[in-house]
């Protein structure tokens, strides 16, 4: 059986109308380099910025999808990308240059990002079992809707609060702990963490080769 890979394609929404398109592209390039180091062996073909407005990459471990969307989403906020996730084999050799890789997983990711462009959902999966496809699509739609309402300061609090206490965050920004608590509550921080944990759990269940999938 062919090995299953997980292709991700992200499209920067309304990129041609951005006031600082070049600055957003630079942010994307920086975070993509960092992700390669952070994700290590989970990456089969490194994430690259393609045609200025599109991100493409290939994963061995689908659980890394959560980290990719979160890190990139944080970096470009309030701008956003919509994503297509495609599961399946590749039909070429793997390469450091994602543009040289092709196969069903990438075709499905392309279908997913087109679908996400129409639906406005943060992520549209393709090539997964029907239940996982529906649950992940709805889950990421909810996470994306919450994130879209974050202010710049709320995003800063959320980023700092991952793995840190509210007291540490308050000291970092020179504010009262209650101020941080209110900001995190408005950002639905705990619900976001729960949603990300749920998505990772679903992706972990997909690590085994996919067979008999209703596509």
C-alpha cells in the first residue's frame, strides 16, 4: 500500500488588496523557515511560499497541521489564509522543492483550498473518512471564527499564555493579572486550546494508513 501523506495548501485571502502585501509575504517566509525546524521529521516536503500568495507543504504526521495553521495564522493576523488539506499518496519522488512533488494528496489539497475559498472556512479536508472530514471542517470553522475576532492585544496575550501563567503574561506586558484574564476570556483562550487538542486527537487517529475511505 502506498504511504499516506498530508498535503497543505493555504491561500492568502484578498492578498491583492492588502496595503502591505510585501510585509505579509516577509512574515510568511520567516514563519515557514521556523516551522521547518520546529516540525522536523513530521515534514515530508518543506513549506514554501508559492506565487507570492500561496503556501504549500507536505506532512508525514497530520497532527502537525494544527501547529502549521496556528503559527501561520498568528503571524499574519489580522490577515488570514484559507487552507485545503489533502490525504493520500504521492506519485513522484519527494523533494525539498514542493513544486516538484505531485500526486493525489496534492490534488485533494487543491480541491480543498478552492472549497475553503468558497465556504470561508479556515480548513477544508479532502481524502479523509467522511466523519473526520465533517468534524474537522466544522471544528476549524469554529476556531477560525473565534480567531477572526481577536484584537492585536488579545493575540499577544494568547501567544504569551501558551505554556505560561497569567502572572507571567501580566509581568511581560506590565499590566495587572486581571487585565490579562479578561483579555484571554474575550479571546475564548481555553476553548481554543480545547479545540486544538480535539483536532490533534482526531489527526492522531489518522496516522495509520487510510484505506477504504469514502472519498
